[in-house]
């Protein structure tokens, strides 16, 4: 009697569902919790860190990732002994998931805001927030005690289409700013020092200045637009090189900081002389905390300060109220600094 040999069955892969269930497994909707876990692991490339962020155990996150891989039918991560990396499929899903989840979170935040207290969210860079915006905010809060303000101080430009930010305050050349932005004010650079420093080191000319410590941004020559704010440019303008010399005069010493507010703080405490952005130190000059040392040697900057409003936020009453208040504050700054408005760059954000 002939014997019929049945081939041994091959163990199924965890990523290969049994025959007959493939269509069902790969067409049903993906669980949101799986996507949350995947996005966190893809962002950190670390299961432990993702688990801590999600307040889950590492094994729970691993199970969710494995379940998601079963759902999509392929591996999303390459798992190494001490690290993980995204596969090509994982990269594709991460690009879509991160954007989609951020939009969902933004929509939920907007719904919560509209059903609760009025609020305005603002993104700007840290030096402008601490030196110009925050000192003035108390006046707005007195006028509008029912409106909450949230400030996100970051040097990175925020995509206003994919976040819940209502307003952006930015610093840029007119050619770099998007259409529909409103110019708040321009700027000039001016030499400033503490009155206490000037008592021991009077500064009447460039030669006197060269006997002082000059304070400057550490990245002034690494970022293109920052070169406009450099002492080198100021010295090239107001201290022409003598015949046969190729370099501007050198100061007694240099003091470098990362941020504008650090530079001004050092000048306020008498640690040196700063080349300051006039709109940011206008109040300190008015109240005498700083002295404009060589007022006849101001240097114009091509950069300006701008207001952008997210299209979805323009109609909200609280956003319009804040924009109106901001324009009034900008008018005051222009009056104090003598800035001349450019009608072509004063487009209304409304």
C-alpha cells in the first residue's frame, strides 16, 4: 500500500497572518493607541524612552508595535542589540503618523479652548519674549483679564498650519518673511553701556571704546543674518582702517554669549559695552539703566520685527484684541526709537 507523505508544516511568522485572514487583518482600521506607541518609538528610536513618555511599560509598548506590524503586514523597525532603526516602511508611516497625530492634537486643543476660557497662543524667540513682550504683557492683562496668554519661546520657526499657535512674532529680512505679515518696527544698532562702567571708563570716541570689553553673540559669524549685528560691521563703518592695515582695531577683550538678553544683561551689570538692538533696549535707555554711548554712530539694520496670524485664528475675538494691543505697543516703540514705517510692509494681519 502506497504511503502518502504530508509535508511538514512551516511555522508561521508573527508578521504573516494565516491564510484566509490576510485581507481582514490588513484592511481594518489601525488602532490609535498603536499609532501613538509607534510615533513615540520612531521619534526617540528607543523603546524605553517611548514607554516612559507614554506612561506604559516597555513590554506593553513592544506588544503594541508588534500588533501594529501584524496589522500593516511588514516590519516597521530593525531591532538591533542596543538600538532600533526604522525600515523604509517605518519611515513612510512615521512621516504620515507624526503629522496626522499633531493635527488631531491641535484640533482637540482648539475644541477645548473654544469650550472653556479664551486664550491666545504666541510663538516667538526667547530674547524678544523676555526683553520686549513680557514686560508689556501686564498692561494687556489689565485690559483683558478674561483672556489667557500662552507663550512658546523657541528659536525654531513653528509651522502655524500644523500647530495650535495663533500668532508668531518673528525677526527677519523682508525678503524672508511670508506674505500677509505685518511689520511691527525696524531697528538700528547702537552702542550702550552701564552708567556705572562709564564713570570709570568714559567713552568719547572709537579709541576709548577699544580700551573696553566688547560683548557679542557667539554665533554672530555662523548665521548669515547675524553678521548685520556684529561689532566687525560697526567698526568697518565707523573706524575705517588706516592705510596699510587690513583689520579693524581690536578691543581690550571680548565677552561672548548665546542670546541677546544675555548680552544686554552683561552690559547692564557693567561687564562691558554692547552693540544693542535699539527696540529691545529702548526702555532701559529711557529709564537710565543703560546709556547710549555714541548716539551719532547708530547703524541701520535691514532686519525687522513681524507679526503673523494663523489663518484659522483671525476671526477669534481674543486674537483680534491681542493684535490690536500689539499694534499699539509697536507704535509706541516706533515713536521711542524714531523708526519710520514702511507702508509697503505694513500689511494688516486682519
